[in-house]
């Protein structure tokens, strides 16, 4: 068998005709920016997430960067303020902070939940702490009532990075509606992915929504009137039309992801492999299915030799990147160990039961050699 990590061609083909029609409609309309398709998608996505506002932007990094910038323009953040961020995240979460001359405070993660825990979080809070970036990494909901309480007590802005968790639930609420603002990426490989770049900010705060919109459109409050130095960061009509089609299928695709994940949990029994703590149904939309083993590279080769492609999310944590030299000295041991041991199995709605079974079988068959070396 030959199983790619993710075939975007197959992902698109799941709803190929609907997508073609949506694209053709925009093509024929002659309106490619700031038109009806974006307007409708913003409304539908806000309703889906459960917020009053949604602002489409060009990509996920811009959603994060413009949200922080908007809070600075609104006087809620100032240069040098500290922003808590899980050390185990994709670099974009951190880039948004440093781009705004805010100070990232890297918080190591919990080895079981793979995300922030209250203890380390509390220790990281200082009088200069003004915001918390809550990253629902791998599609796992990270929000807890304790996090809410901490943010209230310390007057922190709670900003969700929901790039990997479209459709994820906390009880009956969606991630992306739990904090002051949430940032979404529609990069093609995400659970809700466009045919190119796209992103959005969701919030219940009309002032923030308006500020992000202004900043994403040259700083114009009305045409050719610019009280702020903005930029051009817009979601385009074709992407919005595609996303609108795919939004209708998101819940059923996430259900398929959850079913595949359950099969992995039930059947992977290689003692050299650690699976992340399982979550309640709905609290994890399995954007990524990470497994952990000290024999990561060997296991990856074994899978590849059997036609199974895997990826690593992520091999170098942000604080160890060359672009962040000033933080390279930090030791955040859980995050660093995860970076050495993580392997992402294929998991997406195009996969067949046979493919999933074959991956499990191939993983379990590596048992003896992995153990003899540990
Ligand atoms: C993908 C991703 C982003 C960035 O989104 P882009 O659209 O690629 O800019 C930000 N944060 C996380 C956690 C992501 O996975």
C-alpha cells in the first residue's frame, strides 16, 4: 500500500463538483475581492463558531498579527507587554507576538495533555503579562475553566489560535468563541482548508472586529481615508466561496477524523509508542494525530519502507529557532522532548478503513526491534 501523509487532491475531490461550481460562480461574477462571497462566508463562519463577528483576512499568521496589532491600537496592549504562549506551538503564534514588539513568554507544556497546565502558567505570570495565546494544537481543545479564571484574575486578553481546531468543541461551545478573540487559518491542509491561503478573526467585540478590518484594508476607515497605517490582508472571493462549500461538510469530516483516531487508540499496542491522552468526543478534531517514541527516526523509516508517509510537528520548537537567538538558551524540557519524539500519522477524511488498519499493523509489527534498542 502507498499512503501519503495527506493528498490535497483527494481532499478537494471529496466535494469536487460543488467546489468547481462555487469557483465558476465567482469567476463569472467579475467580483474577486470584497464582494458577496466573503460577506456570506464571514456570516456563516461566525454563526458556526458562535461569535457575532468574523473578519476574513489573507492567512492565519495575519489573523494572529492583526489581532494583536488591533489590541495595541485600541490601547489594550503596548510595546514590551508580555504575552504567554505555549512553547509547543507552530512558529506563527510566536511571530505574531514578536512582529508587534510584544514579548513572548514561552510556557512549557504538560507531557500528558501536550499543552499548558495551570501550574506552569501561574508561575509565568508577572505584572507585565497582558495576554495569553491559547493554541488548540493538533486539534485538541486546550481551554479550561481554570484558564478562564486566571485570565479574569490577571486581566489577561485570551486569544485563541484556532488554526488547527476548526469545529472543535468545549462542552457545547466551539473553540474560536471562548476568549476575547480567535484566529483561524484556512491553509489547504487544515481541517477547513482553502485552495490557497486564507484566514479569519472571530470575536464578540465589535470594536476589535472593526479594527482588524480597518488594519487589513490599508488602515482605511472609509475609502482613501487612513487614520492608521494598515496593510493589505484580505480573504478573496474565490477562497471564501470554496470555504463556504467546505464549511457545510466540516462536521461530518471531523466525525470521520474522530472515528479514525478511535481506531488508532483501540488498536495501536506497540509498547515503544506513547499515544497522547485521549479526550472526550468532540474536544479533539484530530487535525494531527501525534504519537511519541524515543525511536522516532527509526519508526519513520520503517513506515516509509512500507509505503506510509509521516510528518513531524514540529522538529524545532520556536524558542530553539535561529531567528529567536535571544531565547535559544531556554530549556523547556517537555517541549524539547516532544520535538525529538513526535511523529504524525496520516489522519484525514479521505482515508479508508483498510489504510487505517494497515498503518496500525505496520506500527505494531515494529515492536521487537524498537524494544531491543531501548
Ligand atoms: C497553520 C497555523 C498557523 C498559520 O496559519 P497560516 O495560514 O499558514 O499563516 C498559525 N498557528 C497554527 C497553530 C497553525 O497550525
